[in-house]
C-alpha cells in the first residue's frame, strides 16, 4: 500500500477514491471500502482513500473533539488489510480548512486524477462544510468522473458510526463495540519502560504507548496480546490514571501477560479488549491494590476458560 502526504500523486494514473475520517474503521466504513475496491477492480483502477490528520474537529475544537478510536498507524494497518492501494494523508491545518468545497473537488480531479468517487450519503467537506454529495455529483459530471453514494449500515436498527462505537466503549460493553467494529476493539503501540511497580507487586506489566491522552474507554479488561511474531497471549490490562499510586491524572495502559517473562521493550504490540472486569478504583494502600490485582488476574483467567 502506497502512503502519500496530501493531495499529491507520483503519477497521472486515474484512481477510484473515497474520502473521510474513518475513525475506528467500523463495519460502516468497511462496507464503503469493500464497495470502493469492487468499483476500482471493475474499472481497472487503484483504490485510493483520502483522510485527514488531525481530525477536523480536533483542529477546530480540540477540547470538545471526540476521543480517538484509532491512531493513524492503526488506521493505515486496517486499510492495508482491506486491500486499499493508496492512502492520501492530508494535513488538516488552517490553510487546508480554507479550501472551498468546489476547490477540493477540483483538486481530486486535477491532482489525483479521480475517475470514480464514492462517499457516504451524509459526507460534508470544504470550507464551512459547504460541500455535499449533490455538489460532488454536479462537478463530477462537468469533469467526466462518476460519483456514487453509500448509505449507512445498520445493526439491530442502530446506525453504525464512530459515535456509536465510542458510546459502547464508554459503557464498557465490549460485545456491542465488537459487533459494530466486526472485530475486538484494540489499541496498539510500542512497549515503553514504566515505573516497575507491577513487577515489585509480583505482577510484571508491559506499558503500551498511548498516542492520545483521552482513550475512549477505561477500567480493567481481559485482553489478548499480539504482535512482533509472538503467538497470541492472554492477559489482563489496566487503562486509567492509576489513582492509588499517581496524582498526575495521565492515562496509562499496562498489561500483565500470563505466564510470560520475555523482554519486549520497544516492540510494537496490540491489545484486543475482550471483556471489561470492572472500573478503576482508588485503594487505601498498596497492599489492598495488590490483592485486587490478584483477583483481577484470577477473574481474567476464568473468563478465558469459559470463552476460549
């Protein structure tokens, strides 16, 4: 998969493309991407995706922007697994935000040689979000490229969206989140050095780098750990601010992998969140915390016995 910065192409080969934020790459996104790939293959064109980084709402209202479901790396990995040929990562800044809707469409045609454009039926774009499907279709007719809309995907009557996934994760409902995503919700990142507290308590943990300071879920979870050529491993993870031992309020993701003692610092690992055991709590002392960790480990092992 070719990853390009901005509305730039190294050649003049026409493409079939879609546009969006694709946070989470949920089943609705996957339906769109599958349709794009089929349309591209039917026309003998590469399948291209145009995304924005950061999310426009993070640029305009960072304090009110929704939590991220996927980092850029995670998103790109998911695109690659779905057979996308090219991804154009557009840096969303003040200059990009000023591009008019018509100007954006012209750039797709002139710079990327768009021959076919597939977008969600509610997708808005351009300065002031003035662009919509009707405008894209009108200008497409003028320039000779086809435009097609994809409708929302429903699950049990609920429109699958990034918002719906965030709501399920915030509630700790991993089953519902998985039904919207078509896979367990996961976070991936590099293993960093921590403060060594887990090891001192008898439960060594790997600290996973968080790309964003507001993860969409928190608590204690049953997880499956994968990455860097290692076989899938079982574990229990804590995602939160560790109120018993820290006061800075910064989220930390740490995982205790069962029956595993290898050094994995700086490796890139992925945690699949399978089940929420409980919310994070503040304990009166480290001894109480240690007893609770032991109980969490036992409960996680019992969950795997019942579900694996």
